[in-house]
C-alpha cells in the first residue's frame, strides 16, 4: 500500500520544468530530510539527498519537474497565449481546467478555451487543435486585468489535477511522471540498511532534455547510476499485446533500453536476479520513444554503468496518468534491495 498522504503532497505540488521552486522542491527536501545525512539544492535546483556510506557510490535519479505551459503573450482581451514546456499534446488541453502559477504555491484558475462544436466547420471538428488555436481563459476582460491578477510573460501553467484512487489498486494523478518515482526514492530512503554511499537526486528539467541529471551526475560522479521513471503501459483497447511495452499490475519494469540509453547488460541481469531472489514481481521495459535521466547519467565523465527502474503508467503526459500501487510497492522494494546488495554487483 502506498503512503497516500505523502504521495499526494509530492504529486500535487507544482513544478513545471525550470520552475520546480514554485512548490515541489521544498516538498521533496522535507520528505528526504529525516532519512538521509544531508540534503542540498544545487545551482540548477536539483535536490540531492545524501545517505553517507563506505561502499560503492550510487546515484539514483527521479525527475521532479512536470510538463506544462508557459505564457508567451497576453492579448488585449485578457486571454493567455502559451507555448509548451516539454512534450505536451495540444489535444489534451481543450476544455480542461488549469492552475496558473502566479507565485510559490499560489495560483489562479484558468480554462483551456475552445470553440463550441455548433459553430465549427465540419472539417475542423476532425482535426487536432494547433498551438496557435490554444489559449487559456482566466476570466480577465483585458490585458491590464490579467496583469493585475499576477500573470506575466513566463508565468507557468499546469493542469488542475489531484491524486485519486481508481478502482482497487490504481492511482490517478496529474504528474505520476515522474513524482511517483520521486515518492519511490523517498520510500526506499526510509527503509534501506546499506553500506553504499547513496545519492538520491530529485532532478530538474528532465522533460526538456535531462538537464538536471546532466549536471548532478557530473558533480556526484557515481560508480553506478539508476534512473527511476515511468514507462508506457499501453495495455488498453486497440493496442496489441506485443506493442503494450508494459502492463499495469504486472510488477516493476526493469529497463533494458529507451531512446536515451542502453542499460548496462550486466546490471540488467543482476537486477533480474535481485528481483527473483526476493520474490519481487517484475517485467521488462524496452521503450522506443522517449528517454530518461539514465541517458545523461551513463554519459557522465568517462561513463557510468547505469540501470533503470520503470513504473508502468497509462496515459503518460496527460492530466489522467494511472499507475498501479502494487507496481509502485514492487518498485520501492526493488530499489531498496538494489541499494542493499549493490556491493555484490560485479561488472
Ligand atoms: Zn518522466
């Protein structure tokens, strides 16, 4: 069972890439503090939680940024025009509620404006909206009023979303990518008993090109790296089984590769042994679209042997991401065992 209140705090805090300081960063600092020796925030804003040890130096990364929107123009009528931050699909924006972040943990509501079907041309109803057609309505009647409400060029926006239970085992939220993995790191930090010198890193700016992992891995220069992120679970109607990547409720996924990394094969097989030994349910992650922080970590300095732990998630990059808490629990367990047994790993 997940620790619901902790997960809720972590997934609901705002942190569009580069703007993690608006909320999620402090939540993550506080979450790690009781379980590590030192928590620092580096120049780009990565949270580095260090649990000191005499064994191998291990870096585990989970990104705390989320995709979102940024205001690039406020028009005369007070509508906000936006650009994507990270991989946002414009089809997911129409007729949605948004939070417009005017300060740390401070927001006003907005809605993704749309043209009612009644007055759309029949051919336009079939098309996805373009970025030029997307705008956010905050209720302002003029540019001046929008500015008085606290909106500026550069203001970031997220979907309005909460953590909810869905059925018996599933959890619905706006930002499981990648807060569910940040949560996994905190839970692993809580329970491990290891000699390893462990750096838990909640990275910034993964969604715009793994920038926080690049600088934090350079600084830490670990012996081993692991990235924790979501992977696609396309186990839904219309997708044949061999194209589903992963399935909810079938266990934590051990990454073999994604577009940014080919995980060290010895680490992959060793992780499988660890999972088997402890009866942790697992599946494989071979992701042909999308990268993870592992892509940056393994290219640090002269190269870092790197693995990945992936939490299957449906509907990634939307405000309705769904994970299975049994997979999350398996992920916490595997992360903890990897850290406790890393001294046995021989490349
Ligand atoms: Zn991610």
